[in-house]
C-alpha cells in the first residue's frame, strides 16, 4: 500500500460519525480575542506595513520601516545559530528542509502579531511540511494555563472561477484527542459549500481525530505581558506600546526630507526677465510678479539658506533611543545616517546586556515550541503509519553573535595555558568543528597551549 492509500485508509478510520454530527456555526463560536485585542492587532499589522493609524503630519509623509527592521533584527539574533534536530533521521530531514529555514520568518511574525501557531501536516508523498498561523489568519478560542492554544480556527481563502472561498480548519484538543474539522464557505457569507467544490480542498475530510497527549498545534508567544487588555490571555506585539513613538520617528523623518525641499537654493526672478510667455524650464527659478522696470540686479534675488540637517537627524535619533528602550534593545542599536538611511548595529557585544536579555527571553519562549513540535511530528507520522524513532530533540541557540571575538579568544587561550581548558576544546570553539575533528587538527607538539612535547 502506497503512502497516499495509507493516508486515505487511516483517515477514513477516524472519520467515524463525522458526517452525521451536527456542527456548530463557527460564526457564533466565542473567541478568545476581545474587541479591544482585535482592534489593536489590526493596528500592529498596519504598522508593520508602514501604515500607522495616525494623522499624517506632512503632505509627502515618508515613514521609516522601523517596525519591520526591528522585528527582523531581533528574529535574526534569536535564530542566527539555531540548531534543532529530532531523533528520527527521516523526520529530521523534513524538519531541516521545511521548518528550520523558516524559523527566522516565524519569529518575526510572532514579534509583530504577538503569537503564531505552528502545525505539521503530511502530503500524499509522505513528506511533512509545517503550516503557520498568525494573529491575522488564526482565531484562538481556548487556551490552557500556560497560554498555549487548545482550540482555534485556521482561515484559508482562495479564488476559484471568479469567486472567493474560505476554508475554516477548526482544531479542538480535549481528553487526549485532537479533532480537526474542515468546512468551506463563500467568503463574506454564511453560505456553506462542499469541500469538493474547490479542487485544492477536495482531498480533505470534514473531520479527523488523532489521539495525542498534547495539542497538535504549537503556540509561539512573545514574552511580553498584556497591558492593553488586562482580561485577555493573549500576548502583545513587540512594539505594542511604541506606536506613538514610531509615529514621532516617521514625522521627524518626513520633516527631515521636507527640509531639503523647503530650503533648497532658488532664484526668484521678476517676470520681466523671463520670456514673454513666462515659462520656466529650471526648478531653481521662481517667477514672481514685478513691474519689470527695475534693474537686472533688482529683478533677481537668490535664496540659499543653510539646511538644518544635523538638528533634524538628531531628532530622529533621539526618538530611536526612546524606541530602543521600549522594545528592549541596547542604546545605539538603530541609527539614522544621512548617507545610509536607517542602519542597525553590526555587532552585538556581550556588554550589551539589554539586547542579550531580550533575545534570551524570546528564545526561552521558542524552546518549548520546538520541543512540542518534536512530539507532534512523531505523533502525526505514526498516526499515518510511518515508522519512526521517538526521542528527545536537540536544541541549541548559540551565542557567538553576542561575543567580542577578540576578547573571548584571549580569555580562552589563557584558560588553555593555565590548564583550565583542553586545547581541542579551544580549537573546536574557534573553528566551529566537532571535538573529534579538533583533535585531528592538533599539531604533534602543543607547546603553544602550555602542554608538553
């Protein structure tokens, strides 16, 4: 029996009672998202798209991509050296191919919307992929004591034959069983359609059930307390309390650009010095009304004021310092440079404890997510009849992005000389190789490390 037939037969076995069960109208299902949280969540995603819900202070309002840059920066620090491996070789291949390369993007989306949910799914070839829902396209309904989602709905929209359809994938975990119910509607209506009407959804079953010790979706949350809706169990965005500051940064940047337009050199000339049609072919010249009787020197006036670039740039950087405090990164992480625009720190040293602590907080939230995905992936594979090894996963984050390499080199070298660190461990750290390889790299004589011939 091939993988596709095995999937179909197993799913049919867990479809018992699915067609006759009366399903609740999902439009009436109570959500864990309060009206307040729904409103601010929309604001966060708009901010991420450089569309702040505030009055534009200039005709040519030019925002800086601070929300995008800051979330991407922290996501890169969190996942730059991440190592996540599961025990089974085949499943680990799927994880390395279809999950690990996307952890940077998943982390950034989490920081923007407050949370993401991740679920593995299997295709007819037997390969496992990982789907991600954000606070834009996933509705949480119930959460456990640790804030992990135990019930929620994924939304997927697709255009087919001139109509937009919406699929709702309802996940429910209770009493050791994870239930998934699929339903489809014409988008924007309560008119329900069969899954088979959309070819992409034709292979999906209305209901499936998987025995499991944990929910088959993993919840990745930001580490920030919710001070917007104190009754909500949901977390908040990285920049939830910085929308006003982001607006001030955008206003200052727009004023900075306007300064160059307003204060650029010009020549005001009496209309008598232009041709009889009053045409001006150069942006530097401005035609003004005059009697045309004055001397040439009186008819022309130059205008070349000093541009206050430094003052405007200082204002932008002042607001950036405030934003850094609000999101928990070290002072000077983001800088506005007149020649390069917005730039970020090129190196995060170990002394920058603020950024380091924030990154560690996010990594502490990510670790249990990866541990849960290890269990979920094994459970899913076995449910579909794939034999696989069960065991603990390996998770390492690494911290070399926070190290001053020169200082750390000298410190470890002195430890080797003092006999506190083995030479092969020093080589393994410096070259990033396993200990066995480091031993092979050792020269016959180790006098440089304080050893004996």
